[in-house]
């Protein structure tokens, strides 16, 4: 994946809501985030946790180790006196792409690491957690630099919680037994898939808007560096679809020859269609005359009213053209979303799959369910400067040949998302929970 941690270290010791954090409070948050990561492995066999099904996927074991390496490298080594690494070889094995942090094992070969074992990696996590416990109970925990780095590490780990689920889905999808990660439950958000919700258009007037993160402005002290600086953008009047595009609507695109009509596709997109023989969304398949899709609950019938997901940017753009619309810009999306509550179908709901819109008034599904492709290339905001050192490698060096996504997905932790959050992927990527919302100009 072309993003792991993207960071803006807070200038003072505060939590992501802008409130002062003492050592015990930060320790509680640390324990909660770390425990949730290991809880996501409940039900997985050790054999499941070592598989790498393609180069973009990392084994579950690697996620567990890499997030521990992050705390060891950027927090413990510089700030806990006398800290000794659990194993010096792990600095090579579990670095991802931090060039300034040293040499790295080849990403595409992470699945070849039969050693260290899962049990050894879990002991590594325990080693790091015990030392972090000691650090966060000490006077050093009050230092702003430590607070900022720990919050960075927790946000980074939440990104890997999402990746862990996305990756294990792909691992199970290529297994002929088609195992389920977990049965569909969903305790936090329940929506009826039976009721059809008409797509309506929500209008926004033209105007000059401030976009991007500013400490204190959004009520959250933490932001990754690519979310700022805050700056002004003029937007012409526009409209957004009231909900995400559904499976049933996307099926109409397929049945109308969408994957065979070159005029709907960008040139690179059409080349991808031909090269990859795309004819439907990733994870869709036909079984006994019925359209099915592979989910974290195993192979399931496609829910017509649920949001279509696992689309590339090219597919999202082609569908929007077919529908007589376009994709929103990221500034349009942010202006529309920033006054809305950050509520939706996140990982905490337990559904682990997009669900149908609730049918309420106004904009729906702006947060959760699927990451929404925008038409905006992933580039620097005016005045952007990466941080010094290895932590500055998170964003700036990836600002090329990728597109911005907004809003989070059904496997994103709710406390991790905010209106200014900028995700980014190459336009051909399909294995992440990505979908679309339509936009159009007001003439």
C-alpha cells in the first residue's frame, strides 16, 4: 500500500480532540488501540497470519510487527533511557518504506518470512508494550515531543488496523475454501437493505472557502501533514448525490455495456480494462446464475441497495460519465462534509461491509461504508512542507500519480477519521473498500 503513516506532530501534549493529555490518559489510549489490533486477530489461525496474497497485501503477522517497530524506533529508542531492542534484525524486517530509518526487507517478499513466528511477533508486541507502559508512567511522558510521537504511533496503528482487515479479506478470497473472517453481525449501525432510497441532489452555492486542517479549527489537534496548511479555494456552485452509488445502479452500468464502451473511459483506464479483462467490480462473481461478492463474512449475495465497493478510480470515473455526472473534487467533498456529524458504518459497527443508506434527509454516508474517490490528484496544498527526518517521508514523496479519497470505510476506526483526512491510492487500485458519490455542476 502506498500509504502507512502520514503525520503532523502536535505542537503540544493534547489528544486528537484538542484536550490536554496526562501520562495516565495517554497510557489508557495506548492500551485501547493496541488491544484492538490484537483483538482483530481473534478467530484467525496462525497459518492465516503469514500469507501474502499479492504485493499490495501484507501478512497479518507483519502488521503486528511493523506497528510495534514503529513505537520502538520513533518513541522508545530516543526517549526511554537504556532501551534495548527486542531483536536488532527486526529493524530490517519490519521497516516499511522509511529510507532514513535504514534498509528494508523487500515489500513483495514479506510473505516469505516464516520466521520470526507469530508467537515471536506477539512476544515482540509484549516487549514493546511493557516498555511503553514504563515510559508513559514516567516524567518523560509529559514532554510534548513524546505526546506527539505516541499519538502519531496510535494513528499509524489505526491505519494498520484497517489494512489488516483489507488484507486478510484478499488472503481469504484467493483460498479455494473461501473462508469467512467473521459472520456478519453489526451491533452499532443497522440499516434495512430492503428499502430503496432515491438519489437526490444536494445543492451548494458558489463561494470562497477555507479548506484543510488548522489546529483548533476542526476541534482536533492531530492531523497528518498532508491535511494542511489550511488555505482558500473558490468553488463554483455544485451538487452532490445524497448517498453513495449502489450495487443495483452499478449493475445497470455493466448491463449497458459500460466495460465495453471506450468513450466512457480515460485512456489509461481503458488500457487497464483491456489488460486486466475487467468486466465487474473486484470480488464480484457469478455463482449458479446469481451475482455474488466475496466479503469478510465469506461469499454473499450482492445487496442491491448497498454501496458498490472495490472500484478503481477508473471505474468510478467511467460510471460517473455514464450517469451524466462527475466525481466531486476533494474541496467540494470537504465543504459538504465538515458540518456533518462523523457518524456512520465504521469498523466498530461489526458489519465489516458497506450497508444501504438509511433513507434520511440530506447527505448520507459521507463517513464510513466506503472511501469515496474524488477527481482530485493527490498533490501538496499551497505552503506544504514535510517534517524533517524519517517522519517526513509519510506523504510528500507519494504526491505523484495518485488520487484522493475521503470519508473512511466500514473497516476504518471511527476515532481515526475527520473531514480533512486525505487518503490516496493509485487509480488502478481495487482491493481497498473504495466507492463513489456523484457530483455535477450547476449551470
